[in-house]
C-alpha cells in the first residue's frame, strides 16, 4: 500500500539550516504538505506544493520536490528555538478514492 | 476562540466503557475528519465525512463509530473501549476545494485502563 516515510529525529544548532526529508510511494499524489505540531497542540499547516512544481519558497521555508525519486524536503533557514516541534509530511490525491496519508513525523530539536 | 474545538481535552476510562469525543467547528467547512496519533506511527484516519449525510470509513475504523449531527459537529464514539485505543485523537476540517488543507483541533488524549 501507499507509504510515507520520515526519519524520526533531527537535531540542529540555532542559526543553522534544518532539512527534513520525506519519501512517498504513490505517484498519483496531487498535493504534498508539511505540517508542524508543537507540544500539546494540533497540527498546523506550514506549506504545501502542487505535484507539478519543483520548488516553493515561503520566507524561511523552502520545499523541494523530486517527483522522479518521490522525495520531498523542507528546509528551514536560520533555525530558531521556536522551530522545535514535530514536522509531518503528507500527500493527497484529488482523483478517485479520497486519500490523505501522513508520514510518521520528524522531531526537530534546536540547540541554543 | 479556536476554529476547531474538541472536548474533552483529556479522558481516562476503563476497558469496556462507551466513550464519545466531540468536535465542533466555526470554519464553515463541509469536510470533517477523525484521526488518531500514536508515537512513531504518525496520524491514521479513522472516519471522514464530506457533508452532513456522508460518512466514510478510514484505514482504522474497526471499534469506532461516528455521527455527523450538523455541518459544524462531528462526534467519534468508542462503543466498548479497549487499552490499545489509548491514543491522541484529532478532529480536522477542510474546505474541499481540491487542495485539502486540513485544520486541526487541539486533540483529545484518551487513556483506556
């Protein structure tokens, strides 16, 4: 079946860039998303990319999509302690049966 | 006030008890969802509803049921709770305009003893 995979942990120093990676298996995905979950809170959408795009930039966030390799990444520039959270990638499709699959989440720890 | 509100925030119950988790939204969205989150497993879809008369099973619907009482309300029931249903439960909504941006509630932590 379809699967979305992420590494579980990432640790970076404040001010460095963070790169969180995600791989997925379903080539019919239409949109890919990045969500952030802070302690005690629900998930909050950070950004998303349409599957026919290669890159999307939004302030400190850069999303790269390699559709051939089914690889999605989120780069956070100038990482701050407030960026410490769990980051989930997700994929959805707009054709056929509804499908919205989340990855396992990557816990980002930012060291001061 | 939160756009997607879940009650209760925390619940401890015993095996075999019936439990209802409630979700209400003020976003005016037609689509509503129930997910559960387990450490290391991400989020898994339990049930979803695209409008008031529509109910669909997700990937892990066994042991759960839902009711869509109104556009703004979507409740999740555990008819006879068991310990492996201990998890963090999230309600979410979306507009349903192709790009399915999900808006989440703050979650309900359920513990079944």
